[in-house]
C-alpha cells in the first residue's frame, strides 16, 4: 500500500483505536497495530538516524527503535515523553518500534460517520474523528518506524 492510500481508505464499519495525547492534542491509531503500551525505559542513542529517532531500547529482548512522535508528526518535539506505544507486527523481518507519547487515554470505537478527511498531516494522517469532547487526529504508524 502506498503511503497516501491510508488517507483514501473508506471505513465501512466501526474500528477500534487507541487514543493518546501528545501535548494538548489527542491522536489515535488502530488498535490492531499496537503490541503493547509500556513506561519509557532507558534509551541509548543511535548514530546516523533521522531527527525523530530518539534511540533504541530493549523491549522483551528485542532492540526497539524509539521515535519522538511529536517530531515525526511535525507538531513539535518531546523526546522525554513518559509512555511508549510499541508496534510489532510479529514478522521476523520487520522492525519493532515505539512511539513516545505523553499519555495513553483509552480504547474507543470509531464510527465511520464521524471521520472526516484530514486537511493536514501528510502521509501519517488518516482522518479527523469528531467527538463530543473535541477532535481526534487519526494517524497511521509507518510500517518500519523510521519514515
């Protein structure tokens, strides 16, 4: 799937997402993509990495790339965020990586009628979810954590 295809996907039925905060903004990702939510651990720097890569940590014996999610999504920078959303599709050849977030809020169902196209956000933004409490930016994690 091309990166832009994620923003063109039409939802036919409710989808479960994990909602999280970065700064004052609320975001969500499809729950199926999430392996686990953990507290931030010790991270060691990696040479020659993109600016949004904070470093690597050990996650269940696997070297895991740690991403400054705010920087990746171009909404600032927070390399010291306390929580990590770990993405691992279980494929031996894929990288395990974690997104740094300020807080994980809840698992929620998204009704397709409440999702609008995103007017911003580039390749990682799937849509904007309208909720009574405000808007939630639906993002799609990169397939290898380094995009």
